C-alpha cells in the first residue's frame, strides 16, 4: 500500500511541476501598437522639419496612450533640447522619472551628450571646452572630432592631442 501511495504522490507532483509556468512576460514588455508607431514616426518627421508644434502634439497623444513610454520620452527630450536646452531636457526627464525605480540609459546618454556640446560651444573656459570635446571624441562622436580637427588645424596642441587620443589620424 505504501509503495502505491508514494507512486501516486510522485505522479501528482510531476504533473503539477509540468503545468506550473512563470507569469507571462508580455505584461512587463509591451510592443508598440501600429497606431503608436505611426505617431512616433509622425513626431520624428515633424522634428526633422523643425515643426515643433506638431511634434509636441504627437508626443501629447503618445503620452495618453503610454504615459511612461520611452518613445514619448525620447521625443520630448529632443523637443526640450530645441526649446530650452539641456536643462529643460533634464527637467523633463526628471518629471518622467518621478515614481519610477529604473533610469532610462538612452535618454540620459542623449542629455549628457547635449550638456557636453553645450559646454564645449558656450564656455569661455578653453579647458572646459577641450575636456567636453575630448570626452565626446573618445566616445566616437564625429561632430566633436570635427570641432577638434578645426582647432587642431588652427594650431591648438590640446585639440590635436585629444584627436590623437581618440585614435583620429588627423590628430596624430
């Protein structure tokens, strides 16, 4: 009797193990719908044309569909960079982040790049300009490398050294 009871328990446990499945991932990761894709495309196209008003209205529609979506965040960062610069983009990111526990690395990278370019272009401090462009060039940013190349051709040893450190032949 005992061996039959053990066999029945093993069979029941094995059946339960086969039917137990983890919760679906679809709730955590949701693909954008076709309507969202259309809105995202239209917003980026409007930004490319310089039509900030249309891009802003498309972002508002996106936020209604997905309030914490990254598509609307990245678009909003670009709009804020155009309208108010890196500080406005960072403020918008902080508002989007409110209550969330995870950062959005792509958004932060875009803002950091804008802050470095802003510092390189607006600073009266040559050391700050060079440090910002060096960081951007080391990351492979071609616009920063072009700015360093222009400085190098104008005789700046610092710009030439930064180009060389980034592996650019013109700096060497």
